[in-house]
């Protein structure tokens, strides 16, 4: 029995039947296509139970013009980040306030410094960027704006899950179309998704570059580094399999066992011991799907990361690109002149990118940072109407509130609205600089039907569009970037009930979904 | 830690590491490819947990010559069964002793009689046959013989699971080959598997025949009838999806809800109400994946089956082909002259097929049946050396014993060796005719590594090869068969520890596997 958000039953029996049909379809497709998370805690030596990822039952409307805008912007956005990630001086200037306050920054920057001291032997980098957006449309605003949530540069997850759920919706829309004829919810309103093949194309491009430039006797291979006790194998394995199908050997190695499985030669070649053969293989590309939490770096993880980074293997992505994904960097790019620094030749793109920014600022000790600190600690309005305190943006009428973000990936770490003030008060003020404050996006609610492990939900929902960029570039001597590949690699689309702040499907917030593009 | 059957550890650390690598691979592939069974008892309205099917960790050796023999025999075997299933008089003669003793026969034969009375309007039939074999090689026999276990004609399961596990082994062999170079365990020693596309090709062929011969205004569709609370969706869904990909609408309907979802017109057209559209669709092909247990026929299942069978839809398979899968029929085909009756034009195939037969006889009241009854109830040797009592086969040296089989599908119903005598004594003697006694095949044990839900097993194993035949045929006026399609559709391969009698992966006996063909 499906209940509406307001606990009203869906009264029409035919609608109930159709929803039940769709629910059964989605459940079975989860099992058949592997839209699953491993229940690692229940794994035994011989069995591996799994549960379904959260998924929508019906595609959720999303304005086509904004979807198109996000797709069209992606290459400029990726070029921006490729250039940011190739400008260590600017990055250090931006990130330096984190020093001694943000442990993860300290670890990664130390890795970078060790790499610089050792002398980088690989100037080619690749990355799967995922640029997350929501629609911003406060109640009194007629125009739906595309606003950036964040740019993910490291170990972006969800690509394979997103593709599978998109394909389920494409299939179910095909079934509907076949019966009822084309309509506004036709399968043609659902964009195609080729996430996995895009990522594979990019890794293959990097592999080919490495192989052609390093004609050593060693056979080459790609390594995917993963977390131990990994529940998200169904998101990673399709990439590995597709690489083998393209005749590229690809091995997945747990972060903690990388030390015993690899050696670094004196000329910085990274060698891998494969499970069966006696001959070591040379690692062409190192694709990180682990190494994004501080716990992975102590005690020996830092040395491991240094070994990997100073190797000749092409990193997906390298340490600087990892650092470029910090929220602090995202905030710095909203500052006057920042975009122009990196895209001096693209004034139109600068304007278009800037239009996607929300107000955002690291709580550092710069004048602007101090102003945001004052905003964050202005009690009377509990941060629900802070914009009136910002001279530069006096007229923000939305009052959607603010969110405080640490430089951490993976969801579940943000602090919202009225919780910010007590949270900051619980932290030493000299460490506030590691937090970035961002005006909250106010998405217009649409209607959706979601199937999460906690239950079915039918009612008001909001969605987040992530656009994948698959890029390969070469750092030039003396700065600058030579772009080898810059493709729109696909998309992820996640939907959650209105009122849920976080968005991480694997952690139980939100569901994978498919946008139904509408005018 | 992997233990050998004799509880010896596998001592070589490298071997242990490689096995652990393979186990992790197989587990992850299970989740990623959907080699899963739905845990129906734990299903909620919004979640659907699943567990992995049993699978081997390494391919299991199987003699290439016997594999080739099974493949080469398949078309003749299928032609035999197509002809058997088109000879109701012979079938009735063979099955008549079951009357009033085998409830399932009574139901199905009544269905057949109602269909005959109503007048069949569809003379095209299709079927996925699965011919199961084991290798017979008693200890003192040098030659490995191919022996038939049974011919399945109705609702054969496991095709998609078999294909997925075969592909996992192909992939893992590719990984090994890539590291160590070709060897006797190379991926080339593993046969390819295209089960799903073969079944889909057959259904598509039948659909095309129906559509071309019935140019009605109704849109056509294929129906798959399934059991409720179905745990094996991952075996069925790929077929349905592939049909949609071939632009053939295909719906899956639970057996018990078929009544409300279909109507039969006065001209025997079967119409289906699709979930979304208002226009009914005409069923071209009815693919049974349910309806194989007596419980499904009471109280209303019999009327439903009659409605389906008298419809114009092409049945996969029809009632007579269903009946042709009875063990009683299999035993009757071992009788002198039976093969010659159906394959009078193929003396060579008759010989080849007969060589695959084990001694087998329904415990009916014919002279031969009475002889087998005497054998079955000869106490001193508890059926372990019964062959000495068979004048026609006095020299059976194997002493592998006997198995008693009811006319039921799905595993778990057989009675083995010494258990036969007390079992028969517990049954009224007039009903013994519904059981078929078969000399047990004595497969030579090979070594295997299995991952079933109960645990890992490394040790002596035996395997069963199932060969799929995908067939479409037309019954001719006055008897006879016009074969439209008779293809070797692929194979299943299941392996179990020595000492386990039953073979049903979904019920926990045995594991899906891939043969490693060896000289």
C-alpha cells in the first residue's frame, strides 16, 4: 500500500496497481542488474548477501533547459578545474589557512610536497569529475536557476548505479510508451546514460598514452585501489570488467594491501604482482576508488600515497587534483577575479559558470571570511535570514539558510542552518577556517515516488544532477595545461524527500533516479 | 581459510592466496551480474534482499569428447521428443498406468482431453528442452560414457544463471591466461554460453510465426507465466528484457493472477490487459515458468491451464510436450523398438541415443515392470547390487545402485538406494507404477572448489551437463512433425560434492559451474 507524504492513500485503484507493478519491476531489476550494495557485515567466507540501492520508482521531472545548461557547461567547468589543479601556488595560497587545522589537508599537502621534492616523472593526469547541481528557485522567483552544489574530483562513486537505474527507467518508459503511445513522460524525455563506457574510454586513453610513451618489456595494467570491506563493488566492478573486455588488464587492490602488491623501481616505475603469473606488471594508470578519508592515511597510508604519487603511473586523479576538490577551493573560485585567472580566454564561460555559484566563503580570517564568521554567529535569526548582514548581497530574499561544509567527501558531514552556531561554538575558533559556509540552494519541490530501504515514499522531492566529466590532460613545463580529452561523461541523478538535507544514496539519504526532462 | 574435503589445509600459501582472490572475484561478480536468488521471505514493500547462487570457484574438468557427443546428439534428441510430444496415442499408452495414482498426471491429462474436445486451434509448438547428462564410468571401466539423467521439457530453469557463471569463469580464465600464457586450463578450454539469446531467438521465431499468421488489429505480446513469491527472478528477467530489446512486448504474469489479466475470445484468441494502456494485447506466445507443481492446479489452476491451452497462443511448451517430460516416458523410450518408432529414418541416431540410456523402468505391472518391482524389493542386498537379478543385464559390474524417481520436477523428490525399499513399503503397491526406477550413473570424481551458502568445499566432485535445445515445430494433420527450428541452445553445468545425491542449485544442492573441456 503506497501512502502519500501526507499519509493520504493513493485512491485510484488503477494507479495503485500501476505503482505496484512498477515497484515489482524495479525490485527485480535491482537483483537482475546488480543495483545492489554488499551487506559486508553479514558476509561469510562463502556467502555474500546484498541489498538494493535506494531508487525512484518513476522518473522525476527536471527542467530540460537547466539540464542542457549543465551539460553544455561541463567542458568549461572541467577545463577550469584542470587548470586549478595545475596551479599549486594558487592552490597553496587558497588552502594554506587549513594548515595545522585540517588534518586531511596536512596529510595531502605533505604528500604533494614529497612528490615535488622527489620530482614528478609523470605530467599526464586524468580524472572523473562529477559536478553536482540543484535547481535554485526560491518561492518568489519565477526563474529556475542551475546552481552548483559541489565539484567532486576524487573517487567519484555512483556512475554504474546511476546508469543501471537510468536504464531501468528507460525500459519502463518504453513499456508505457508501447502501450499508451508517446507522451510527455515518454522514454525520449529520459536522457541516455553511458557513464561506464565514458569512464572506461578515459582510462583507456590514459593507458594508451602511458603504453606508447613507455615501451618497456613489462606488460602494462591498470590498478583500481579500493577500500577494504567495500560494500559498493557493483559500482566499481563494471569498469574493471569493461577494461578487460577492451583487452586492458585491470586489477583491483585494497588500499591496505597495495604496499605488499606493488614495488617502486629506482626510475619510479610502479610494478604490480598479479595473482597468478610470476612476471610483474607495470602500472599504467592508477584509478583511486579509495584513499579519500583521513583514516586511510594513518599510519602507513601516507607513505603509500607518496609512493603511488611519485610513480610514473598516470593517476586518476593526482594529488593536486584531489586537493582541488576541497570545498575551500570551491569557495575561493567564487571570489572576484578567480575564474578570470583560470579562464582568461573564455569570458563567456566565466559568466556562465559564475551564474551557477551560490554565495560561499571559507570561514577564514580574510575580511570576507570574517564577515561570514559574523554572519554565522549572528544569533537573533539563527542563520535563517543571514543575507541581510551581507552588504555585498543585501537583497537575498530567499532565506533558505546556510550550510557549513568541512573538506570531507562522502556525505553526512555537513551542518545545516540553526545547528551551525552551536557547532561552531563547540570548535576552537582558530580552526573555523577549515569550514566553508554556503548559502543553501532552494530547489522547487517536484513530486516523486521513492523506494529506499526504510520504506516507500510518495510526495514532494528534490533532486540533484551530477554531470560527469572524463578528462585527460598534460601539465606543461612552466605551468599551463594541454587538454588531451575533455568529454561530458554522463550523469548521475539523485532524489530525496523534501526536508532531508544530506544526499548520499549509499548512506541511505536519497535514491538514484532518472530525470524526466520537461520544458 | 579453505579446507580440503579431508580437512587438510591447502598448504601452499600462493595457492591459498589465489583461491582467496578467486573467491572474492566470484562473490563480487555475483552481486554485479545478478547471480542471485531473491530472499522472498525477507522481502518488504520497499526492499528486496538477495543471496548468491551456489557457484564453483574454478571450472571443473569434463571430457571434451563426451561434451561434443552431447552437443552433437541434441538435435536428434529434440527431434525424438518433438515426435513423442506429437503422438498422444503412444503417450497415453505409456502414461495410462499412472491414471488414478499420479494426481499430476490426472490433472494434466484431463487438461489435454479438454483441449482435444475443444479443438486445438494452434498447431505450432515451441519448447526449451534441457537434456541432462552425467559421465558414467564405474571403477573398473576404462571408457567414460555419456549417460542421460533426464529430459526436461517444461519450465527449464537455470539458463541465465548458467550463462552468468560461465562468463565469470571465462573472465577469470582470461585473467589467468593473460598472466601465465595459454595452458590446459585456458579460456579456450571453456565453451562459450549464449543461453539467453538462444531462448530469446526461439521465442522470437514463434512470435513472428504467430504474428504473420494472425494479422489482427491487436498488438501482439509474449506472456511469461511465473510462480508467485518467485525467488528466481534473476534467471527469468534477462529473457524478458532481451525480448523488449528485440521490440517484442513481453509481460510476466503470476500464475494465480493470469485469470484476471487475460480473456479468451470466442475464436480462442488470448487477450492480455497490460498495466498501463487501455487496449488489450493479443498473446502470441505463452512461455511457462510456472505451473509445474500440482499445488498450482488446485482449485482453479486446472481451469486456467485449460483456458491457456485451448487458446491460439503458441505454447512454450504445450500440454503434450509437458507430459512428454514425465520420467515414465523417459523409461518407456528405453524399451525395445521405442526409439525406432519415432526415428525410423535415423538408425544411426537411434544407436547413439540408446547408448546414453541407463537401465530404467516404470514400476508398472508389465512383465518388465514386475521384474523391476522384484528387484526393488529384493532385500538382501538393499538395492546396492540389484543388477544380478536382471537377466537382461546380468553383467552390470558397477553396483552403483538405483534411484526411484516420481514424475515431479525441481529436485528433492528422488529416493536413493537402500531408502527405496522402506519407501515403497510405505506406499500402496497399486500406486508403485507412478515411480520410475533407474540405475544410478556412476560418475568418476574430479576435483573442484565450490562456494555454496553453507560453506566452501574443496575436494571430490561430480558434475551434470545440461544441453539446451530450442525448438519450434508444427504438428501436421494426421500426425507427424514439421520442424521449424531445432537449435542447440546452450548448456548448463552443475557440480556437487561426491556423496550428495540431489542436484538443484536453487535448493542448495550443487553449484553452477563451467566445464573445462579436456582430452
